[in-house]
């Protein structure tokens, strides 16, 4: 179950990161290239954080026993 959650959280993190950059770039009238560059980096970072979240919880649960 941890693997499935990891994949789901990773995708959700990447999607939300890209949407957050788009929500900021649109009112600032940023160019498409600038917004895409920032969204890809933000999506990678938040996707990796989402991938790691279930594994951190599983490791902490094992350590606290």
C-alpha cells in the first residue's frame, strides 16, 4: 500500500506544483517559456516530496515501535 500511496502523492505533488506556478505566472503576465520552466522545476521538487512522504511515515512508524 505504501508504494501505491507514494505514486499517487508523487503525481499529485507534481500537478499541484505546476498549477501553483501557473496561478502565480498568469497575473504577472509571465511568458510561456518562463512559466513552463518554473513549473517543471517546481513539479519535480513537489513530486519528489510527495513520493517520499509515505515512506517517511512508514519508517517513522517502524522506529517508534
